[in-house]
C-alpha cells in the first residue's frame, strides 16, 4: 500500500510504520506540545493516532479506486500516557463490501494505555477534477 499524505497527522509528528493485509502501525515520539496540563499525552493526540491507524488498516485491504472514512470510533482510555514513545496498532476484524470493523491498541513504551473499536465506511474514491 502506498502511504497517503495526511497533513493533520503529519502535523502531529506521527509516522506510518506499516500498513498491509488488514493491519497497520503508527508511531509518535512524544513532544512537549503533545501534553495536557498535568503532563500526560492529550486525549486528542491519542484519538488522532488511533483513528488514523484504524483507517490505515481498513484501506490496506481495499482494491485500487476505493477508500474509507470513519463512521464511528469508541476509545477506552485505560491509563494516562506519560512516556516518550507511543505505538498504535490496528487489525481489521471483519470487512464487507460497505464497512470494515477494526480494533486498535495504543501502547506507551510497551504498556497498553488505550483500546478502541472503529467502523469505517468503504466507498469509491471521488474523481479528482
């Protein structure tokens, strides 16, 4: 799968490590601007990582000319993320013609800190003008 540019994800500093066969990994080396007022990684940063990782897993299974968009994502924040390296990993659990159901885990220096499920709508890519 060819990596797709996502300006917002790039703005966070996250990078795609792998996306193939219904799985994906995205990593982030935590910087001071990723933190909230108590010094933990902000929940919005975690949400962004998990949603984009789930999306990469979903589209890695699609034929050329198709893409996906997030329909729903539910994140369980299990404990604060306070380390310097986050790794999100996602796996497609079921994919049909119109939707893909994905699970996503976020590890903070090897420790599970968040778990999510996401549903992604599969659609034809819009024609570029």
